[in-house]
């Protein structure tokens, strides 16, 4: 039995020209106009691919719920989105709401590269790495066939790629585990085998 997991990062929460900040689980921002357009573009792309979602999961944060709802509306999907803490953003600690330049000035570029390449959180951030990985493993262990849409954040999505050795090996060939805003990745599960189909693709 085959199960397809489509993992989406929410749309933009900062307007063009506005400095982006590190926002995590403690900052509940809405989508801006470009973020809503990204979500609608995702919905159209999935519709063009003929995707039908049997289940939709999102984090409790507004930006992921809005993204999920706009994708649903564009697809005309009847299934409701289910909030789950597994998909919640991480806690950036003292770096919450700081700009990228401010974060790098505190932790250094190497620490940020470690986070993006292998998911090791910089000092001062609150990330239970193994709990995140185990949560993705439990999700991927679903045996029923179908397609699941997961709308989440950059901090949470990366751990999907470390949920088993096959995914980790495929991910190691990439320069980064990051998903850009409005981008998606796809993982196919066949029994206990997982394969990364694509990652960080924008419509």
C-alpha cells in the first residue's frame, strides 16, 4: 500500500520590503497578500497534478491554518484541516522576532548552517530534536493508502527528512533541509520504505 505525504511550508508573513524576522511558536502572524497568493498557487498546482487529499493536517498557528484553508478552497476539498502540535513551529528563544542579521551576529553563520544542513539547533533555541523525529516516524508509519497534506513551518518540516535512514541519506545530498515559504516537498511511503520524491519546490 502506498501513501503520499505532501509537506507544505506556509506562505509569506512579511510584506515585500519588510525585514523578515525569526518567528516561531510564540509569534502567531497572519499571511500577507503575497502569502495568500502563494497558498492559492499551491492549490492550483495540486489541482493540476490531480491530487486529492484524504487528510489535511496543519499546525495550530494562524499562518499554517490560513495556508491550509486557501489550498482547500482552491482545490474545492471537502476534508477539514486538523491542527496538530507535531507540525508546530519551534521556539527560537532569545532570537524570537529578531532579524536574520541579528541572529547571525549572536550565534554565527556556522551555527545557522548546522541548523539548515543537519537540524542541530543553535544554542538558546528550544528544539526537542528526537521528539520531532519520532513524531514524523509515527506519522509515516500509517498503513492505509492515500494522500496526506501537511501544512507546517520551516523549523518543523526539516525533521521529516530525518525520520528514517533512507530519507536522511537522500537529504544529505541536499545543501539544506529548508523549505522556502510557499514551497512543498513530497515523500512516498510503501510499507516500511520511504522515498523523497521532491523537496523545496515552488509552483
